[in-house]
């Protein structure tokens, strides 16, 4: 009797959007389970070297903007690092 092997092929490759609750849930699943869900893959964007690192940066930036803590002007950037 022959065995049937199932290959999990991702349904889609998409850009990670931190504003998208489903994307955040997929990232949380990866953090908890240590593996990506089979139904989705995120595109790695420059200048990042790994998808998780890219997602972390995008999430931090997103939530800082939500809280109003992201610098909006050049002057605000210099206040953060006055060097």
C-alpha cells in the first residue's frame, strides 16, 4: 500500500501590516508556538534580514505612533538624540 504525503503550500505571500489584526494574530501565534501558520507567509522587506525582526520593528513603530510617542518632525528627532 502506498503512502500519501501531504505538502503544506502557503496560500499567499503578503506584506506584513501591523494595523491588520489578523497579521498581528499570526505573529503572536509564531511567538507562542515557534512556527508559522501554514496558511500565510510574509514577504521579507529591505533592509531586514529576517521576517520576525521586520515584524517586531513594524509593530513597535505602529504602537509608538498609536501612543503619540513617534517623532513627527526633525526637531522632535533631535530632542530624542541631541548629539
